[in-house]
């Protein structure tokens, strides 16, 4: 996802696991560290998803 952005730091890859609060279905998204922080902020402002886990995969 992040490689499409000119502002991407490309500082490693992080995995974000989300759960839909209505359906219970989990989804996985991948971001650089900088975009992961932004995405976490978006999710915390939204009532539809909750964060299950965020992990740095590799440098």
C-alpha cells in the first residue's frame, strides 16, 4: 500500500490486523511505520473496526 505514496518513508513493513465490530471478520493491512501510525489513528476514530494487532515484520 505505501509504495504508491511519494511521502512513504519505506521504513520497514508493518502488519496491522483489524476486526470488523459488526461482522467479527478480521482483515490484514500492510504499511510502513509512518503510515501505520496514521492508519491506527483513523481506526481509533472509527466505530466500525478495532485493532487486534500491529507488528513490525522486517526493517
